[in-house]
């Protein structure tokens, strides 16, 4: 695949400029860990288990994704399972990186599939959700189909970056999609990070469900694309059983009430990428970023990564508050310790499904105020269908999180106008 095709059409969403994202590496649903990331304590796996591997016809290829770059057939490495059907490779090997990257993309996609199927089952009358699932199963942009996603875990054509891109095939018949991960200027690749891989996969997910947002025709849908990447990263992390157990254990080791915010790797994005620049992480979602002060030094910015902060922060805030409320006020103490971690999964799942419900009805153009109001009313409407959190006023937490960031309430309409009229990227 020629890189020359990339720029023209992906300029809108070169989702991966420096302030991208990444963090402690882990690959989902694996039993054996091959390495532990020192700073974040997150595990990385070298194991893709047989039942999953069987879906991929013995190679890391499916109808939805395929590896490329140095992993293509006939090139340097063709990653194949061992005799037992598992993909198990030495830590740090090229094969392990490929397996971990591929499995993370596959995991994030599988979660969205589950959500959409669940929601169609719960709301058979909801035309928007049905259409979303149909589009998910056969992604198209207009009349053109989207080809499988080509994943390159070790692209050496750039550094300190990762991106998702979509562009027309040379004969203009279909859309190609790429997920590219580049080396850090220190050591390692951006694909070593669960956060980065999940973030870029989040772009791919949103591009299937809302291809019209890809062009960034408004400041809001461009920033939402970035926010959705970060949101996908932390919600997918919470929904992974091994990680949910780890998060619950760590919450209970801190003094005071159980609090999701105390487990830093949930809200810190791309710790390993941040370290390349001497920072703790590339982004931190546990911040109250006002929508007109999203730039550096608290200035206004409509740069997509900057302006993503108020939205990703608001969704993290609401998720953490609802989970914390549940843990502090329900008779949570009666729950067997071994089962407590499930509420972490429930919280991630509930918020992810609420976002899909919103996505199924959201318009090609919207403001963050629209988003807050619509999410809030959907949270009321679908209260009975959410999991353990049905008893809580999720909408109140959403309203509070959007209001404190200037995206709902008295000043919101004025703030939205200021942003909509400011197309200059800072
Ligand atoms: Zn991005």
C-alpha cells in the first residue's frame, strides 16, 4: 500500500500528531503476561489464546483487519500460531508486538459489536441503533465500501506518532483504512501501548459509525473524534476482566472511600509516550478543563487534541462519579470480594452503551452543549436498561460534568458560539 495516498485524504484526521496517546501496554483477555511496564504497572501479554486465534484462520488476518508492513506474507515476518493454536512469543519480539497490537484492535472492535447487538436487542424499535449495527457489519461511506483495516505495528516512516487514516483506492472504488504505529525517539513503538492502540482504534470505530465526522467540518466533530479515542481507551481498559480486577484491588489499597481516580492509569493516557517528552503521560482525563481554556497555559484552543479535553474529561468524570457513588452507597460491602471487580466492568459498559445510543441519533453537526443535553436525556430515558447503575442518576453526573466545563448551563450557548466562530487552529 502506497503511503503517497495517505496525506491528501487523511489530512482531516491525521489522528496522531504528537499529542496522541498511549500508555502502559497490555493486551486484553490474556492469561499470561510477558512483561510489566515499570511506571504504570500495566501488563503486556504475548499470548493470543487458541479460541480467539481460531477465528483468524491461523494468521493474524480476518475480514476486518490484517497486519502489513514487515508482517505481510512474503516479507520479513509472517506471524503464525504455535502448534497448540496459541500465539505465544518472547517478550519484546516482533511477533509479540504484532500479536498484542492486533489483539487490542480486535478486542476494541468486539466490544463495540457486543454493545450494538445488545442495544438492538433492548431497543428493537430504535431505527438509529439498527442502522448503526447494519453500518457496523458492512461499513460504507456513501455507496463505497470500507476495505479491511491494514495494521502496521512497526512503521518506520515517522517517529513519536500513530494514526488512523482513510482514503480512496486508486480506482476510487472503495475506501482503504490504515492504522499505523511508529517508533518512539527513545525506545519502543507506539504500538507497545494499549492506550495508543485503543485510541487509534477508537477513531476507526467512530469512522465506521459516523464517517461524516472524519472531515472535521466543525470544531466539535474534530475534537469529538480525539475525545472518542481517549474515551475508548479508558472504557476498554475498565471492561477487560484482568484489568478490572487489578483496578478494584488497587482502589481498595488506598485510604479513604473507593475512588476510581486513585488508579492513575485509568485516566492517564499514554504514559510511555509521555515519558518520551519527560512527562508523566501524554494526557490526563482527570482534569476539569473549561471548554474555552483547553489550550496550553489555559488559553482557548480549537486544536482537536486540545479541545478533546473537556469532552473526554467530562465522560471520565461522569463515569468515575457514578462508579464511586455506587461503591459508596449501595450495599457493596456485602458483595463477595471476588465479584466486586464486576462493577468496574459495568461502569465501562454502561457508559460505552450510552455513547452508542447517542451516536445512533447524533447529527452530522452538533455542539458540545447539544451532546451534553442529548446524553443526559438518553441517560434518563434508558435508565432501566443500564446495568448495575440503573438506580443512580447518571444524567445528573453528566450534567454536572458538562456544566463545570462550560458545556451546559447558562454560559454554554455563548461558549459554543465562540468556538464555532473560531476556526483558527492554535
Ligand atoms: Zn487521535
